C-alpha cells in the first residue's frame, strides 16, 4: 500500500483524524518563517497525546531547514520525533544522523533526471520540485514537477513524492511516478496553514485507490 504523510499539522484534532485514517506519518514544521510552523503550546499537546500508548499513531516527522544541532535538540527535549526531515547539505545530513541516532530524510528539489540522487547517505528522500527564485520557502509551495522523471529511476532507497499533490491528482501522480509514498501539505488546506479534514480524507482515499497501488507495484 502507498504510504501517506500529511505535513504541516498544528493541532490535536488533525492528529487524531490521521490516526483514525491510519496515515503512516505526520509532519511537524520547525521553520519559523513557514505558515505551518507549530507553536510550543500545540507541540506540547501533541507530545502529551503521544505519551499515551493506548493506540498506534502515525510516526512523527520533524521538518527542519538548515537548523543547528542545538535547535534540533531543543525540539527533541519537548517531543520524541521518529524521523528528522532536513533541508540542508548532504554533509549536514550525515552529521545529524550520527548526532541524533534516528532516521533522517533529505528533502531534494528536482527538475530533471540528472537531479535525482544516485546514492544513499540518509534514510529516505523527499522528492519535490526545485524551489523557484520567487519562492521564499524551501518547500510546501504547492508546485509539481514532471512526475515521469522518476518513472525509470533506480532509487537508492526509500523515497516520498511531494509538491503540488492534491486529492484530485494524487492517484495520477502515484501512477506516473511509481512512488512508494506521498507527502502533502498545502494540497489539503482550506487556506494557507489550516488543514481541511474533508480534503485529508479525500487525499488518503485517493492515494490508496487500487489503480494507484497496481501501477506502483508493476
């Protein structure tokens, strides 16, 4: 089954919905300029929810942009993240992996086959469109790239498709890219930074459509 990550979550009710839908991962954004940046108060609420082991919940992915080890450590003092998603250089990825001893996903912008990674110095890649000059954020800008770029790619390890995904195009994106997992943020928002529960439900349903699964496994 295609894995689903809902990124940019900032409230308990959306975490609970993702738990009910059996979403594999939820993303928490620790980049202050982002409209999806999570407050300390909300982060503590989610940490308290996860302290209750009464049910299996989505894995927690923390998104960091060129963050120092100290900044990452401060977050981990509040909440026990399962995975660190990093926008930074490959050298920093290796340092973060060895420092925090947990899986690290490297966010990579691509526009052609030549941009796709051929080796693995991390635990996963988040593959999205390259940032354009007019974009102030490193990701989460709702832009697609040519999904066919990844069709014949011999990925060196696990990866997720991101960028511009919506409930209406996710099944097509999975079929075109052969991605084993998808990552959505702005595509399930009613307005910037605020998740729509109805759109999340539609996205998860369409990402798990039999047609998408069949194409992905072929």
